[in-house]
C-alpha cells in the first residue's frame, strides 16, 4: 500500500516538476518541463511574504526557498476541481482579501488566461504588492482550450508586457519556454492524446509506444536544428511593481 501511495505521489509531482522519468508518463512533458525549468530559475529571486494567486495545489511551492511565508489564494468556482487544492483564502473574483502593500512578491502560474477582467485584477494585485515588489507569472500562448468555459485569453510576449505596464509593473525578464519545433510537436502530441489515444487502461501503452518516442524525437531534433521562438507554449515573466 505504501508503495502505491509513493508511486501516486511520484506521478503527481511529475505532472508539474518532470524529471527524465516524466518522459515515460507525462504526455505534456514538453510544456511542463519548459515551465518548470523557467520557474525554477527565477524562484530564488522571490523573497519574503509571497502570495500564490490562483494557487490550486501549489505545485511549485517547494521551489521558493527564500519565502518567509507562502499563502495561497484561489477562486471558489472555477473550471477545475479543488479536491487537491491547498487554498488558504478564497477570492471573490473582484477584491483580494488582503490589506494594501501586504506582500513582498506575488506568483501566479497559468491563471491569467482564465481572468476575463485582467486589468481590473492586476490593479488588485498591484494594491496588495509592496512598492518595488516582485511579480512572477506564467501565461500560455499556444495551448488548447481548457477548464472550459473559464478560458478567455492567450498572450503574446508583447501583449502581456503591455498589460503589465498599463497596471504598474515593469517586465524585468521574459522567457519563452519552448521553441517553435518543440511547440509543434506538443501540438501534435496533444492532438493524438485527445483524438486517438484510448480512454481506458490501454492508454498507458499508447503513451509508451507513441507519445514517449515522439517526445524523444522532438528533443533530439531540437538539439540539432536552428532555434526559433516565434511560436511557443508559454511565457514566464519576472516583473517589478513600479507604480
């Protein structure tokens, strides 16, 4: 029984923080690996009191080793179950339940695409962030509709930079998490996953026989062919409150 629990825990962690083992079991390895690499790179710059906005299960909490406290906030009704969530405070969709200048940093991963009134919410995020506070977020660019019907937007690197600036944040660094080639392979893999892969116990054989080799081929070709970042899965942005 303990072995089964350990395996489930391992598989759960592989969803968001994939290792090489994730190549075997994670059909969105390309997306999640790129996200994890960039978030992990920026995480040491996040210090003090930290708010995880749209926290869900807080999948990256352990990366923030310089945080003095790590508080999770999420909306009660969304496109996903809160069964595994680790929410400390619920958010009503308009006003965050915190005082002005409460946090040294705010992190938010794959959340902004689910916010219809993003400028309004960014003003709230700005309000609860201390002057010169840090913002670390990720947003998708090429990704299928998900958490339906609460999926409202996709952001180019220029679009997210603009909307942050309009609401008092300056982008310090923006990383695109995948190349054009890796993104194209992930799109094809996602197509197979949703339209061809069996929806029963044979799915795992499909993962091993088809998706795992395609992922390996994608990374092999990516290592030898020219890099292009015009098409990418996600952006990870480090920003600073300036007003």
